[in-house]
């Protein structure tokens, strides 16, 4: 039997990258998948790909920074598809200006990253919380290796702070919701090849070499590396696992 049979799963930021890979894997494992993304065309394309596999999938255009829209989407999903039992908070953005950057750039980056990576995660979780509690569901938050450490090359303080916050949010929810049977865990990707970092990978950037030098497995990650951990944390295989982060970083954090 597929590992996620009879589940309804919502994945945010699933029009591309890590979110799309997770959505496809959940469909393959029997879940009824809801692809949520602020890019409606990308969401529709991902849902169509899953449907061509013989799985059931729908697309929802959603900007997670808009709290009212998150609640509207949650009501619509429950009415049209069914109560959600798996929520993957994957949507996120990266900005690279440091705290010493000009005030306009530093402030713009901080506001944008926190609004998406933290406030957006809260908005979506809060919107689907009633359904998850009724179904004794599970939440998978996509953090980062930077949820547990600082980077070895200069990175945006907004991004690092937001990913530390994802782990704190994960642990807080796990403690609060555990008695109701809702499990909450996080995945911590290391440097993973996605569209977000394509510019860095496409040129001879010393930051890339510095990162690769600290990965014991000797390579950057791929979106497919995240699939197994995401399925594990959403399935009954992890039935006694909550409040933790599963680092998928090739060993970056140990060097």
C-alpha cells in the first residue's frame, strides 16, 4: 500500500524546486495533492504533471503573506477536496543583503524574508490548523541547515534568522499539538540546486567553492534528495517522531 494513501496534502511553494519534487513524491505515494504557489501557472503545471502520473492533484494560487487569502484557500480546499491531513510549509525566499548594507536594502530584505519565511508559515498553518487537528495530521516545515548553525560564508541575517525561527516554530507547535496527535517536524536542506541559487551556480562564484569544501559527501544536494525525508516525516513510518529537524545537507553541519 502507498505510504500516504487516504491523505490530503497541501504543499506551499510547490510550483517549482523542492516543493514540486515533494508534491510529485506525495502523489506517487497515494496522497491527494494540493499544489499551492503564488505563481498560479506554475502550480497548474505541477498539478498537471502529478495528474499525468495517475494521481489526484489540484492547483491553488496562494500568496502566503496574505493571511485572509490563506484562510479562504483552506475553506475552499476542505469544501472541494476534503480535510487536510498533511501540510508542508515549503514556500520561502532568499535575500542576500547584510546588516551593514545601505538601510533601504537591508530593511527591504528583512521585511520581505520575515513576511514570507515566518509570517507566511504562521498564516498557512493557522489557516489549516482546524483540519489538521481533526485528522490528527502532520506538519512538515522546510527549514535549512542554517536553522541550527550560521553560514561559513556571509549570508543574509534575515534568511538565517528566519530559518532559526522555522525550527523554533516547529518545536513550539510539536509541544502544543502533540497531545492531539498532530506531529510537527522540519527538514533542513543544505546547499540544494534550485532556481533560487541558479545565478551562483552558473558563474565561478567563490561562495560556492567555499560551501562545497565543507560538504563531506562532496557535492551539492538535489531536490530529489529531499523527497525521501519528506515522505518519511509525513508517513506513519515516523509515527513517534515530532519536534525534530532532519538535516539533509551532505554532512555540512559537522565540519
